C-alpha cells in the first residue's frame, strides 16, 4: 500500500504554482487570490472592483463547491469568467487554475482575479501562483477572526475589511482588529470597504493598479 503524504501533494502544488506564476509574469498579468469566509462579500467586492478598473482588462476565475451563481454575477459585468466547481473540495489548487486558464484570453488580461472557495482555513496553504492574496473579512463576522485564523492573515498581501457601513449596528472593535492584523502581518494594508455603498473601493483598486504598474515596470 502506498500512502501519499499531504506534504508531497502540497509540494507538487507549489511547483505547479511557481510554473503558473512564471507564465502570468511573462504576459504582464497581476493575479489576485481573494480568500475569506462564506458571506464575507468576496463576490460583491469583485463586482465593485470591476466597475472601478476603467481601461484595465480583468478576467475572473470563480471557485465554489457548487453552482455558477457567482460566475453569473460576474458575467453581467461583461467580464470573461470561468466557474470552477470543486464538488466538495474546500479550496482551489494550482491544477484547477491551470485548467481554467485555457478558457481565458490571457493576451487580453491585465488583472486576473481568483475568488477562492469561502473558507478561512485551508486556502491559506494552497498557492495558486498568484501575485497578491487578499483576505476579505467583514464586520458582521466579529473582530476575532485574525486571532482565530492567524495563518490566512499572516500570508495575505492585504486585508479588506468589508461591510464597514454596518459598523454602527454590530459589536466590532475596529482598533483591536487593525492591531491584531498588524501584529500578524505588519506589511499588509487594511482597506476599510463597503462593497454595497462603495466606501473604500477606490483606495483598494488604486492599490491593485499600483501593484500592476510596479510589476510591469520590473519586466
Ligand atoms: Mg462568492
Ligand atoms: Zn480545503
């Protein structure tokens, strides 16, 4: 009997992810892996982000256990989108992204957004070959998420705190949240956003655009 160690599977994923990163770099694309709990507002954030991009061309990969509901929403924005249904798997892996890329026109893509399966645990361990990883949290989830799920915050390039329009109605210690994120990850900016009323979306998209400009200047 051969026992396949989780370690080996992760190592194979990392190699594939490195390969993907090189392929996207050759095309001058910046890829963004959006991670966060179910209901944190990843898809709504993505909708607002796409509206703000102006001339920049986006493509989207949607990851869900089931349905094409999120891809249908993105399609309404006129943006090329591929839905991956993981059929029970609670995260995306690099191999799934590799398959989805065949369906997208990379020559017409500046920013590639990947919306991961809603989950604060294992997406932290699966490199998708992305340049940037943004963890989306929302004030309705409570301020203790960085303390309870430190790894996903440690490995993020940025944190988007969504639904800030609801702050007056929920128990959420914003200063505590900010402090906990900065203790885990001093480099990561925290964007205060409401994807429903548009607060903070410009700051977030400006950051993405700056990252794209930086990557292209280094080619
Ligand atoms: Mg979604
Ligand atoms: Zn998983």
